[in-house]
C-alpha cells in the first residue's frame, strides 16, 4: 500500500498530525498504523473523567477518520529509509513519501512481573481495570507519581479500598516541594487510602484469592488486583534499527525532522530543543502531543514552522488540581507563594536566578503568563516573585 503520508502510532499525536496535514494538503493520501485495536482517543480521561462519570464515547478523536486509512492491530518491525517503506510483523508492507514516528512510550515493568498486573496506559488497560472493579474490592497501586496518584484517587471514587505503595517519601515527591508532598500523604489518608511511603517491594505473588505483597516494612499485604504506574520507556527501537539518532527518545530538529530524509517524529517519543529553557526536552503529556503532532503534520505537508512551544501538563487529585509548565523538579531551588498553604498558590522552581518551572496549584488560567516568566532572563529573587502570578 502506498501513501503520501504514513504515520506509525495511533495516539493523540497521530490524530493531531492528520489534522495538521489536512490544514495544508486536503487530498494527499494518509495511512495510520497502530498496534492498538482502537482508533485514536484522548488518553487523559482514562485516569480522570471516565472515573467521574464521563461517557466512554467522549474520548474518541474523530480527526482523520474520514480522510485517513487506519490499519489497527498491526506492529511495525522494520523501516527501510532507502526504499521508503515499512514492514510489519505479519509481512504487510507500506510505502511512503513522508513518514511520522509517533510511537510513544511503554510502561516500565516491575522486577516481580506478572501478567495479571495492570500496567496502566491504554484504553485496553482501562477496560481491564473497570472489569476488575466489578468483582474486586481491594486494590494495590504501586507508584506515587503522576499515574499512581490519579489511579488511586479514581479507584477510591469508585468505592474501592486502595493501598498505595512507593519508595519515595511522599506522593509526587519528584515534582512537589517536600511540604506539599507530605501534605498529600495525609490528604490521601483522609480519603481512606492506605499510603505506604518509603516502601520497596520485596515480593509480589499471585494466588487463588488475588495478590500478596511483601515490602521493606510490611508483610502479607492482600489485594484483589494490582495496578502499577512506575514510569515509562520511549519506544525508540524501531528508529534505532533505521539508524535514526536517539537519546532518551528520537532526536528531532526544530522542524521535527529526524536525521533520516523525510522521516519526522513527534509526541511522547520525541526529543526536542526548547529555546525558553535552552535545553533538550522529552515531554509525555497531552499539550505536547497535540501541539507537536499538529505541527509535524503541517511540516510534513510542506511548511517549515519551528516547534518552540513549551508544553504544560495538569492533573486532578480528588478536589485538588494543578497545571504546570517547564521544569517542575523538586531538586531545584523552590519558592512557594501560597494564598492558602497547600490548598491554593503558585510554586516557582529556580536555577541560577532564572525561573525554570511553575506549578499552579488550584490556580487557573495562568499558563501563558507562566511561560512568559520562564522566558524572562532574570535574575529573580523570591521577593520578586511574590504575587507575580495569581
């Protein structure tokens, strides 16, 4: 099968790329190849809205379904840049004029792996976990980061007893200042969640009744099901086999091109240079997927627009929520400007007098202002930032 534009990957980035292509080229043929059985969908509702009553039909991305051909449940095993073709595991071959790698990431897996553990990322994982909630009442959530905190909240809202297990001192401790992270431990406990921080898993076994988990300081933690959110790994092996440059992701220039002619990359898997932070980034969030995917499509279709966008991300934790932009890293110098401590305020992350990231904690509609602040050269002191964003 021959396509003018071929996309490997079936997520939000791929859907946005189709939209970008069609903005510039209304008729060029587009093919999309995805290992998933579902067409493109919004990923954030899997750990947010769908657990709060949103309809499953609300997640579908209609982009491109009438203007692109979807080839689902297919896994690409090789790219031949010289012949401009790709080969799938089943032997199917596709040729292209322009190729986009939107291969995303895959979940890290536990040392004590088990096929029954839910490594939460896809719609299939959501369906699986929903099915488990029909019969199970006790759930262990391994991980205290982005996915772990959201899934623990979602399962609790579904009326389940949840035990969170993670090695860090507090929920989100890689992102949040220590005081806020410790506050979240207590906040989640007040919601009925058993929070086991500072715990390393020593064993995880499945039996007829479910799972039994032993940790550094606890033994025989019982759970009907286990959900793991312990980070991710970029899917770069396909690119590497085609001698495309990679680091912790696929390296692209400002126009989202790889080092191979007519091959682009975008989304979770792409490593790009951001002028505001003056460094290489790889971002695994919705804003980046949508914005970068669209621009990749536009550039594949003949334009040359640079990607200088600084993506933001967001999360919901029961009635708490936040938006964040830039380097939100608890190892940086931190200044917290609270209106109400741990309930509403702005947290600034600084390095050498420059603002590198901003956490808007229950503060909304300030992302653009935060981006502008990060782009300023500084230097800033804490007193310069008090009341700067509200």
